[in-house]
C-alpha cells in the first residue's frame, strides 16, 4: 500500500516542478531589467540619502562601502546607523577617510517593540536630507551607476518605491547547496511579475536595495506601523501599495551582488529568523493552530519537492537489491525522472534568477533536508515563545528583545 502512496507523492512532486517552472519563468519574463545609465550633463537629479544599518559587519562591510563610495551619482549623502560591538566603524572609517558625504551615527536603544533593522533605518531617515531615501544592506556590492540608474528608472516610471533583484552570491559549500532552496521557494510563492502592476494587490520588495520617496515614507509613518515585522521589506511594499502608491521591482543581476550568509551557523540562524516568523507575520496568521498547519504544510512541500525524489531512488535500489520486487523497477524509473526534472528545473530557474551555482543542483536534496531543519527550528522557537536569535537579539511573534 505504501508503495502506491510513494507514487502519489512523487506524482505531486512532478506536477509541482512543472508548475514551478511555468510560474517562475512567466514572472521572470514580465519583470523589467534595470538599464545601466551614465550621468549626463543635462540630468536634473535629486538628492539621495543612502541609509546603511550595520551591526557587527566588520568582516563583510568593505565591498558595500567601497561600491557606494565609488558611485557616479552627484547628489549623495550616506548615513551609516551603527550598533556594533566589534570594529565595524574602524573598518568603515578606513575606507571613507575624508569623504564628507559619509556620516556615522550610533543607533539608539531599541524600545516599543521595534525590530533592529527597521529601527536603525527609521533613525537614519530622520537624519536624511534627500528627496529620496535609499536603504541598503551591508552585505551588498554595487555597480558604480546603480543609484543613477535606479533614480532615473523610478522617475521615468513615476514610482514611489523601487526595489531590485540582485545576484545571490554563494561561495562556501553550505551556501551553494542550502541558499538556493529557501530563495527558490520564495520566488515561487511570490508573484513577482505582478508587483509592477498598480491594479494588482501583490506587493514585494527586497531589503538589500529599497529606493523610496522621502515624502511618501514620511506620509505612511516610515517603519512605525511595521516596526515589529521581520520581513520589513515585503511589509513596506505591502503598506505602500495598500496606501495607493506605486511600487516597482526590476532585475539588476549585473549591477548588484548580495551575499547573505557565509558559514553554516549564519545560514541556520539567519533563515531561522526569517523563514517561519516572517511567513506567519506576512500572512497575518496569529492562531497557533493555523501556524502549526503552516509548519506541517511547509515541511511537506520541501520534503516532497526537494528531498523525496532522491530518497525514493535510494529506497527503490535497496528494495530491488534485497527483495527483487518487479514493481520497484517502475518506481525507480519514475523516481529518476522526477529527480532529473527537479534538478533541471532548479538549475534553469536559478541560472535565470542568478541564485547561487546551479551546477550544485544534484546536491540540493541535502539543502532540502537542512531547510526542513531550519523551518522546524524557526517554528518551534516561534510557537514556544522563546523566539529566534540573530546577532545577539531575540525575535518573537510579538516583539524583539530590547
């Protein structure tokens, strides 16, 4: 009986991967690309205030600061809001030297249910003089024309906010086999192609690069209404669209690179902070029963799509070797087909979206197992009220530690 159940689950996996490639590639084709534009003598460009929150980023802040310092955009101020207890500020000062465009301010103490990053960006916005605010993460690096190109695109399309899809850099072994799994699932469940449609309710943004009009930011109260949200980028996009403002999302893989996490511990803790708590907050799921249902569905989807096809191959080989039951030849063949489809689809989609190194797709089943562990860990910490930890802070469904 259970062999037929296995075939049903494999069939569901195959159908899911077919749906996955149709949906993700459709959205990919709809999304516009950011054009790399140079400064022209007749350009009338507004002041842009770049705000970079930093917390113990000494080992990875250099590419970000160097690329922002090298920007061709003429009307620029850069505000770094720091809450580090390492030598992050020393590293930054060693790069900016006497560049007067940069200012470093100390982040104020968290209170009132604020999450660390939105709190730092809100504080930075109060210091900003620019007509546009540009929120940037410390783990990014940029083409010298990215701010010029983004501002021109936003002006041309009459946008109130613009976010960017960047290349996801994966260098270590664990990055290469884990990062594509949650990231790939994220672009699957989020209809990215509809973000630019003002008639659609779908809203999405990526925190590493958010360009927003200062006046619009102030009108919605900045991050005040979403101060306790983990997925502050998506919540900001949602808030703007619900308020009647125009948001945009563009591909800029050749102009921006993002390296989220480097070590296994960082991947585990980073995604534990985001993957479950961010999901239930985004969907506004407050019932413990419904949150538990989200956990079970999430675990099943990752297992069935990513882990099961390879597991079924191994199981089939073992049964055939030990028992020599003929139907398992069919199960083996079907498992191989589903597994090959899964790694082919992921390789193709990830290459299109510049997610990691698709050549490692045959090992994604390991990443799937780890992702299930991360999802379970995140859910247990959230449901128990203990909260998930990140950079010395604890985040719960209600509010972060002060």
